[in-house]
C-alpha cells in the first residue's frame, strides 16, 4: 500500500472460532447438531453417536477456513 495508510489486520471471526477447529492436515472439525436439548426422547444410541465430532463438508471447508484464519 504505497499511499502511506497502514494495512488493515485481518481478524478471526470469534463466533466461528468457538464452533470450529482446524485439524493438523487443515480440515475443519465441527460438532454434531441435535445434542443440546430435548434429549429425553432421543435414544441412548443416537446421543452416543452425536457425542463424536465430525469433519465439515468440502463445500463449506474453504469458507470456514477463511473465517478461522483471517
């Protein structure tokens, strides 16, 4: 920027940082939905499977990575 104005620093989107993490290989890790409330009607098997994290889809990955590494 040759006009003397300082370059603006990019900030991480804190809302995304609280919900997603990058893996060592650069993929985006996320939590599964439907595990926060109204758990009594869900089976133990369903809740157990929801405990495990998941990898974000390829369609969302680039957008999420931009939010996390801005």
